[in-house]
C-alpha cells in the first residue's frame, strides 16, 4: 500500500491518520516527506515514542506488526516476539525515570551483560588456573617463605643475603639479621601471584553477573589482600603499618594504577572517553574521606598544647570512632545509589543527557583523527550519543568462561587462606627488615611496598582492560577500589580496633594526610573533562614516584601519636 499524499479533503486526511496510528513504516515515510509540517512531525514523533514504550512494556506478550492496514487503522498479522537486542535492553534500563521494584533491580544485578557459553569442566578449569599467568611461577616462593619462617635460621648458618658473623659480648647470637629480610622478600613475591589468582577468580564470577555488580566484586575482592594484611597488623598492634598500608593503597590506586591505565590506553588511542558524571561523583566521595582524615589532624594541631595528652588521645579516639560509623553509613548509601537508584550511571554506554551541550546537539569532544593513533570507540560512542545520533546496532558478543562457577568459588577460598597465612609471615618480618636496614622505614614499607602487593591483581586487570578500550571498567576498578578503602576498610578497621581495644584512630601522620589531599586534588583536575590520554597517565605516575622519593627520606616513626 502506498502512502497517500497529504490532501485538503477530509477523507484523505482521515486515511493518513489511520496509517499513522497503524504502521511504523508509514511513520518513517511521513517523517521523510519534505512537505511535512512542523505539527505533523511532532505528532509522528509522539506516536512513534508511544508505540516504542508500549512494545517495551508488553514483555513476553509479543509485538503486533501491521502488514495490511485497514482504513480504520486496524492492524493484522501478529508476529511472535523477537529476542531484545543489547541496545534495546540498555534503553529499557535507562528510559524509566521512576525507580522500578526492588526485586527487578536485584534481578538485573545478577543477569549477565552478555550471554555466557557452556561451563568448562573441572579438568579444563584446573588447566586454566595453572596457565592463567606467568606470575604463577612465583608460587614456588610460598613453601620457601613458610619454611624460612618456621626454621628460624641462626648465625651458625650462612644466610642467603649476608655471611655469618661471629658472636660478641655486645652482639650475642640471635637470629640472623638477614633472615627477616629474606622472609620478607619471599613472602612479598609469594603474595603477588596469589593476588593475581584472586583477581582471576573474581573476573570469572563477574562474567555471570551484571556489569555494576561485577565491578563491585572486582573492587571488593581486590581489596581482600589489604584487608587481611591490615587485620593481621592490627592484631599485632602495628598501628603504623595499618595506617600506612591503607593510605598507601589509596595512593597506589589513584596515582600508579590509574596512571598506568591512562598511559597504556593512550599509547593505543588518541583519547579515551569515560562517564564524567560517575567520575565526578567518585571524586566527591574521595573528598569526603579526605575531610574525615584531616579533621582529627586539625583538632590535634589546634588543641595539642591546651590539654593533657591522655585527654586529647581519648577525645581523638572517640571522634575517630564516631566519624568511622558515619563513613560506613555513607558507604552503604553509595552502594544503594550505585546498585539500585542510579545504576544507569555506571552502565556501559550511558551519557548524561542533562548536559546543556547535549540538549543543544553540539559535540562535546571535538576530537580529530590522528594518523599515529586509532581513535577510541569509547570516544566515538560518546560522541554519537551526545550528538543525538542513533547508535548502530552491534552484534552481541558472547563471553567465554575459562572456569566453571564452582571452580572459581573454590579458587577464591583456597587463595584467601594462602594469602592470610603468607601475610602473617610478611607482617612479622617487617620489624626485622627495618632493623637490618635502617635506611628503610616502616612508613615507606607500608606506604609503598605493601600496596604494590595488594594492588597487583587490580593493577594487571585495570591496565589490560584499558588497552581494550574499556576505560570505564578501569576507572571502576582503580577509583572504586580507593573509595572502598576510604569509606569502608579504614572505618571498618577503626571500629574493629575499638572492638579489639586497639588505639587505631583516623589521626594519620600529617605528611601522609597532606599527600592524600594533594593526590585527590590532582585526580579531580585530571578526570573533570571526561577524557584521558597518555600524558595525563604519565603525570599521575610521576606524582606517585615523587611521593615514593619523598617518603624514602621521611624519618622512621614520624609523628605517630598512638601506640599500644
């Protein structure tokens, strides 16, 4: 049936109205007609949008398509419903302004973003674990480090790092000064592949859930090493190690990990685009954590000379515990915001259409192709959406798991136990290491060395996905991990110290607190435009190296106010 041309007669106008209400194909013809009026175009757009909303809400009832249209606008030939595409599923999530029922949100969290192929067998899973990474070669240091810890070499044997020295009256025979160093080195190397396996098992589980929950799993289990090390150090009353390692983990994620992600992605792409709305929100959450850390330090500086040390420490402990409870509430609110009310902000491909530049239809990026690089699809995708163009239908990818879900769970449990035991020996050797090498301070070990071990899995994951133009996932892993440490791990450890009667507070070393403030400041300036390139990543890495050099010369002990 051909589309009737607009006519002045009433019958012709009625036929056109019937066609418009029956068939989407006729709407497209009417929209493409050069002689349409402005009012007709608005009517067609409204009717088309109404039919799309009806089709989305119809669910499994099917969609009625009209091949033959009667004069009164009735449709015939109902077709069976087709499987919704990935783009239509995403549009369904983003189109609603009202929050759907809680059950629907919970279901979406556990629905995989892409179809998952058949589960591998146990033999295939075991083979995949063994060959997961070349870092598995470092697993040989686990039994070596454990053996050195239990054997306690003495001066009568030749140490691995220095020759035996004779005993004197001033220096009686004790354990070799180099033995703690060797234990520290071996356990340090042993935790790196364990952290990688922990991240590997997490990624396999993340394939089977939604993108938001997958990012949360990566950030949570990625911080398992830091949490285990901190709990062990707190039980041994190593307050300085706990605070330095947690603060160092934030600095490592914000500067080193994120910097390497930007740098690695920038070497392959001219620029990469990410969701600036979520990035700015994450930056605000980091600022809240910085405020919570700086306030006890400001109180200590303001009233240090006006009251006794016992009263001041008691008030700072109470202040820290109250602030920690508030931070835990903020973290719960952040989880509810991310997983339920504003899940679309963290979904792949979302663009904030509240930006006035988007409403006016002008491109925000304004990027030009460069012959030496390829332009990232993330930038191209954001540009198409921001210019109001329809995103092309892409062929849906299929995820290929290398572990079955039970093998992934068993791997996580076994690796967590190995990390706990190895971390115990690692923390026990720190004091011996600093005594044998006075140039190395406890602060430098906690701030620089321990975070490298804890962030090894996140580091490899974030850098690898940034090269494949998944910079949003890199941001979620690196910045999300920092937020989790700042809003959950640090206040949780403070409350745990309260329960264990350990004087762990939010009064960090002043030099460390200032370093954290400056790091969050430069991060905010880096991500505020929603784009990344290799130079920004290079600058973040250089800032981290500057911090490492500065703390190398920082005197041992610092300004630690609380001791057990």
